[in-house]
């Protein structure tokens, strides 16, 4: 089934077929959102919950979506904020410094069945977790989601230049981590 264009889906949503249109939007973006969220929070159940929360917020706010951004960047912005709030609340709830949350995520990585036996991917994931949150976000969006800097700029509200610098620093730190031993 070929995906309908976002403007067609929004048109469908506005013309009284909102549930059907929303289901098509979820079908179109659910995997990409889940993947984006999963790279930030690692845990499958947390990623599922945050993906669901993202789409609940999309549903609640779709009628006021002004189309001054692309639909997918708007959805990514919601998903990104869900991740950042989740990680911030996790630190607050347990009075954890950033490093402890990251080491907990690294621990979850080692239990991740899809990474069993893939030492290189495991090491890459651990290196990514050592990055500051913003760099981690930028790296994941660029490396795993192959997102254009212009789209990332819309999602994160950061200039393209700053994002390129962030990605460059992230890559350097990851390379240093991967080549150290």
C-alpha cells in the first residue's frame, strides 16, 4: 500500500474522516517514531509507551496543526519532547545524576536480545549513550533516521550550523570511544 501524502491525510482528517485519517498517519509514522524513541530510551516498553503518548498528543492536537512545518517533523518534535521529558523525570524521580541514567540505559542495552552477539553495534550503542543528550539526539536523528539537517532544525529549534557542529562532535567522541581500548 502506497502511503498517502501528508496533505491528503490532513485533508481527510479535516473533512470529517478524522479516525480513518489518524489511523493512516499512525500507520505511516509509527515505526519511524518508535525507532527514534527507542534509540533515546533503549527500553522496548518505555519506547512503546512514549510512542503511544506521542500519538495521543498528535491526536489531541492535530485539529490545531497549522502546517507551518511538515507533519513528520511536527510528530518528531512531539516524540523528541516526550523522550527528553521522560529522561528528565527519570533523573528527578530517583534523584539521579545524568551519568546514572545513562549507565542504567547502558545496562538495559546489554540485555537487548537484538544486540546479542553483535559486539560492534553494542559498543556503538554504549558510545552513543556517553554523549550529552542533545548530541545523542542529533546523532541518532542523522545516523539512524537519516534526517536532513533542515528537518532536524525544525524538530529541535536549533540552527543547521549548530546541528552540524553537534553531529561532528558526536562523531568524534564516538570514534574516540570505539578506537580506545
